[in-house]
C-alpha cells in the first residue's frame, strides 16, 4: 500500500502520550496513529486481525514449545 505523509501539530502532552502508548504496544507512533484512525473509521476488524497476526508472529516459538510432541488426546484434555 502506498504511503502518504501527513503532518499534524499536537500539544506536547498529546505527543508524549502517543509515544508512550506506541512504545507500550511495541509499534511506531506512525502505526499507532494509523491504527487509531482505522478504528475510528470502522476498520476495527482488520486492525484486530493484523494485531492477532503480529501477536502470533511474536509468540510462535512459545506456542510451538508448549505444544511440541503432544498428541491429539493430550490437547483435547486442555480444552
């Protein structure tokens, strides 16, 4: 997707909050703002799917280690 630069002016408190929230979520301020706009314009479903995909990428190894070598009967007991 092509990107367009958008410059906005906000007070220092808003800028600080945006930086802190983005950092807490492990993303850039650009992506954080982009996701906020998507949510506000009704693209919440797509944003959720993207966030879930990012989560799975980050924790794929943890899940693989947790469930490695288990057979279907063992997994059924966890559900």
